[in-house]
C-alpha cells in the first residue's frame, strides 16, 4: 500500500486530522464519560495518562494504521475520534463521539468521511466493524449507510466491567454506494473533502 502521508478530511462541520497532545483534555472529557465509554473497549476510567499513551502511539498516520481526531470547525474542540486498522483481509476500527455532542448529526458525517477515505483513498473493498448489542445508535447508523450483520461475538467492556455481546458487521463498497443514494446522505458525502 502506498504511503499517503498526512491526510486531513473535511466535512461540512468537522475536520478529521492527526492527534496531538493538545487534544488530551478533550479526549479525556469524551472517553472519560461513562455514557461514551460504555459502548467502547477503552480503559475506564479513562485518564490523562491513557490519553497521552494513545496520542503518542497514534500521532502520525502510517500505512495500515490510521487514527483521526474529530474537531469541530467552528471552535476547534475535539469531540470524537475514528480509526482504521488494515491487516490482511481485515479492515477494522470504529468511531466515537463525545456523549455531549451526540444527536446532532456529527456521527453521520464521521461515518461517511471514514468510508469515503477507506473506499476512495485507500481503495479498500470492504470494512468490518461491530457494535455492542445494546448500542442502538451505532446499529441504526451502520444500517443506514449499508452495513450488514455477519455474526456475533463477545468482547470485554471496561466501563461495564464485563463481557458483552458484540454484533459483527461488514460494509462493502457496493452496499455503501447503494445506501448513500438518498439525497441527504449523498449531499453530505459529496461535500466531504480529503486533502
């Protein structure tokens, strides 16, 4: 896979860029919130040290390992993150949005931006994801953009301190392009810029 260097992705309201240590406070605010963390496999409670370690490890995107901070264009606040790991036939990762910023459509912009990067820049043919069985928002969002259920597994959730059921999903390039033909999704999609 070619080295793509630093990429910045812009949606109507968001900028996806590499993480910096200046993002630590916003990352801890988001991932340290139980209502966000209960849907993820991040350490909990999520501390400044957890954030520093993550950011140092993911401050530069390299082929096969991409991590983006999600920043609001209007004020520069980091409200989430997304990652994509490529290993053999597996192209996995996910997104998170700070609980204080959910329900505003940012997740839709982020999922579409992530897919556009994967399919148009990285030229992948499919993505694998998942969601905890009780995460209705993620289920709805993934289905809306074309993800299909492919199985079920179990994963440990540190915030809940127990193993929970995870629904495994797959998004093919064909299913994605078919799903985004609705005028609202297509309008968001065509306005995403990858710089």
